[in-house]
C-alpha cells in the first residue's frame, strides 16, 4: 500500500512538472511575444542612400544562415546572426560574419517581448539581403535599424539594388 502511494505521488509530481514545463514553453513562444517598437536616434538622415553608403564600412549581398546569439548591451537586447557574404559592393569581406541587430526577445515580469526599432523585423534565416554595416570593436558588424538591410526576393531586384548602390559610391 505504501509503495503504491509513493508511485502515485511520483506520477503526480511528474505530470505536474511536465504540465508546468509545457505551459511555460507555450508562454515563451516567439509567435506570441508582445511587440515593443521604439524610436531610434539616427546620427544623420539615412533615408538619403548616398549618406547611408558613405556612413557605413561595408555594403554587400549576404544570406542569413542562422541566429547565433543574444546579448544585452546597455540594457537593450541585441540579436546576432551568422551571415554568408555572396557579393561585396563596398569593402572586402569574405566568408561568414556575425551581424548584430539591435532589438530582440527578452522576458520581463513573466512575459516575452520583442523589441524592435523603427518597426524593423529581425533578420530571417535563409533570406538574402543587401546589407549596410559598420565594423565594431567587438567580433561582429553592426546593422542600424530600418536602413541596415534590404530584403532581396529575386535576382532582378538584387541586380537593381547593386547598380543603384554602385552609382552612389565615390569613384576610386
């Protein structure tokens, strides 16, 4: 009788732990995150693509391989992505680099939030972008919100963007 009671208690504890784990996993689903959009203080008017191309260190076409980390910087979540460079336009980067995007997921008071600046979505795995990046003192490259990437859906769009950016670069 005592053995059965111990077995039943252990089963109830196991079901309770499983239920709690399952419920908190559902709560942490990125699809159900509360979106927080904030204004970003730009140093210049980067709507002007000429100013943008002059302000950044590197411009290239790249494909997002995967998310590789999350780091909090001055209390703000940042998300890092591994990006494979396929074509340089400004600068000479090779292979795969880590790109830092300001914003990302964080938990507060038991809720999951997604912080974004200027309604910039997080980079997506397997998506090709035109990147405008600045080298940092850390091991990654910084991408500014809103103007740091342009998603490219097809080859024609890619060629059009490359041509447009090359016309804005100063002659060497």
